């Protein structure tokens, strides 16, 4: 059985099980998240993906650019939830077939960011995927995890 905290922000979405994290910082991120509007969280998602692309040194492909664009258009009232879901639908297959594990994690983050206009909590899932990226890039390094969670918290506060 899932604990209450996981269920409250993850809803019926599966929990990322293999993650080295710092629960106190994750809780702080969730607290800031709960004070933000969906538009704020959508802006956070775009900041997060730009940060992750830079961190992983990954150039955005056409699909990532489309997901970013549809998120921006949604914020301007020029795209629908359906548009965001359609853009995000391209990501899972790309992530599954990607040979580079770092780029595959970046795609997982992007897939969740693209879904934020549809369901706000996808921002927290994207944040968790960013932590799994840190786990991949810096195995068993909680200092890097702490650094990433603090960046996420500051990005969330900034919107």
C-alpha cells in the first residue's frame, strides 16, 4: 500500500521506485508546489526542462521543442489540454528506444513537463525524474541530489 504522501501528489500515477533522494527536501518542494497555480507550475516545468537540458548537456530534439512550444502556447491560452497530451504522447516511445540513458531520462522529464497543463502534479513527477537523472549521472552521491533538489525548490519559488 502506498503511503499518504505519495498518493497525495502522485495520484494514480506509479511511484518512481529506484530513487536516491532526500525526503526533507522533497517535502519542501511539495510544500512550495502546493502554494502555486497551474500556470505557475507550467512555468516551473519550462524552467526545469531548460535546467535539465543544460545539466545533461542534451540538445533539444524536435519533439522536445514541440513539447516546450505547446506548453508556452497553453500558458498564452493558444493551446488546449488535448494539444499538450498529444505532444507528450510522442515522448514515451522515444525514451524507450533511446540508447543513451542520460538522454532517455531527459525525455522522461520532458514527457512529464509536457503534461503539466493537463495535470499540475506532473511537475513533481518531472522533478523526481530529474533526481533519477542525477542518480544516473552521480551514483550514490547525495550531495548532488541535495544540490538538485535545492535548485528545484528555488525554481519553484521563482514562479
